């Protein structure tokens, strides 16, 4: 299979276009699809956003830190600063193309899967992985203070190797 082909589901298309009035036309061509994804959420497809988007979305569902993406960009000879990587990740998160997952006060991952799901954090190798059970349910929610509503629930289950 050609490694430049990206499989895109109908759900992926819906997620990329949610609330932005224009459904992107995804073709499986990474550069074209990144361009369409950016434009569908109102972001200008600059060279740096295109290159970082290609690295982010061209390999399927992933969990990356800004430092991990910066390292991939450096290896791919994409001329970007770490600050640009952070800015781009935050812009893509604000636009709904990424989901930010905080593991602790110092480690933030960006998830290309923006659907509602939870995570395992493997402490030994600092890896975030999706919890595969779609039927996982929290049985009792806390009472929300007046004037607030729950916008999202992020459950991170921390795992370590048995001793």
C-alpha cells in the first residue's frame, strides 16, 4: 500500500467540518486533505501549517506532544521553531481538529482523534493510548456549580509495569 494514502472515514469528514459551514472534500491525498481540513475550519493553509498538518494527520490517529512533533519536523527538514509548533497545535485544537489531553501539570498531548474517548497513560514509557472500550461509563457525575455546564470529561488512567 502506498504510504502517502490516508484512509478517511465519513466520521472524519464530519468531525473536521463540525460547526464551520463547509464540508471538506477529502481525497486521500495528504497535502490536499490537510489543505481542505485547514480551510474547513477557517485557518489559512500556510506552508508551516501544511507541513505540520501533514506530519500530524498523515499517519492515522496519534498522540503527540509539541516536542515530539518538533522532533518529527526537524527530521523531515521542516523549518519551524518549537514556538511555531506550539502555536499551530493550539490553533488546531481551538479549531476542533485536535484534542488536548493533559496527563499531569507538565505533560500535554495532542490527540488527532477528537471523538469522545478516554486514555491510558503508560508511566514507564510516557505513552498515551486510547482506552478501547466505547462503553466505558462514569456512573455518578458531580453536581456542577450554578452557571456552569460540563463541556468535556477526560479520564486518564495511569498504568505502570508490575514490580
